[in-house]
């Protein structure tokens, strides 16, 4: 496989793993919003973004202050 295809496959694989690890987890964001991760998106400008059940909007995954294990 060409190197670009290999890198793209790796990115998509890591994205899938991140989704499976985050969806359904209880989180608290740095702005105090808390809840369960409902969905994860790959944003070309901001990286991974999450939505939280019961709150409108999407936040960068970097704003997670605490995630329940």
C-alpha cells in the first residue's frame, strides 16, 4: 500500500478506537458541563470533538477534565 493510504488507515483505526473508548463514558468538561458522551466526530480543524447527552453543542475532546473508568 502507498504510504499515504497506510497513514490514512492508521488515522481511521485510531479514530474508531477513540470512539469506542469514549461513547457511553461519563465525563466532566472544564466548563463544568457533565454527562455521558453521546457521539464523537473527527473535525479537520479541531481534531476530536464530542457531544454530551442533554447538552447542545460539540466540544474538543481536550476539554475533558475527568472521565470515569
